[in-house]
């Protein structure tokens, strides 16, 4: 009888606690994105990136899926880690990143990674809709500008073709957009 009560208590408490999903995210640009950045003319500019807030490159959001009601599932989404790594890698394709460079301050006004995923009995959780928004204010030399970057992707395959590939692609898309925008201001 004690074992039955213990098992019931354990089951009930685990249902209340929900579960956390840890997905295998990649924090590097894919080959296609790097190839797109090859079109940007290289410059002799040397810059140092200063993030505001300075904790953004370590930011991990714990959130549920968009448009999914009734679930206690929370997923760790490395929005700050993924975007900052990709943006820095994208910029390094055409400028020199060094601590002695001219400061490029990126003030993050809004960074959100929305997603929907499918999970069923016979397949692993897979992100099949990714919506990423990144709004930032940039300061370089005497210039200051604010811009919003958006990427909305949907996997046509039911069940998703990859656990994290679609969100990784959306972050890549944002990094390429940011790099091209910064290049337009640096290469004037």
C-alpha cells in the first residue's frame, strides 16, 4: 500500500512540475549563410563589438511553444547565445574583430525566438515553425541607427525535418540581415 501511495505521489508531482525539453541547438552559421556573406566587400576596418546589455551573449530563454495551449512543457531557447555568436561570426566575414578596434555598440531592444513544434508518439520533438524578431540600436563612430530584423520560416514537412534546424536557420537569416545592414553603414 505504501508503494502504491508513493508511486501515485511521484506521478502526481511530476505532472505538476511539467517537463523541460533540451534540444541540440547549433550556435554557428551554416555554409549557405557564409556563402551569402561572401558577397559583401571585405574592408580594412577593425571593430570591437560591445553588447548592451553585456549579458545578452549568455541569454537563454525558458519558454513554451507559440500557439500551444495547455502544456507545461518549457524549452530552453538560447536566443542571446545563438544570435550573438552568429552575428559576430557574420561580421568577421568582412571586418577584422579585435579588442583594439573601433567600438560597434549593439543595444538589444528586443530579441524573441518564437517556435512551434510537433511531438508525437513515434517522432521526436521537432521545430516546424520558427519566428525570430531582433530589434537593435547600433552605434558606430558618429552614426546611430535602429532597425528591426524578422525571419519567419515554416517547414512544409509534417513532424519537422530536424529537431532544431528551422530555428537555427531563422537565427542564421537574422545574422545575415544584421551583417548586411552593418556593412552598408561601414562601407559608405
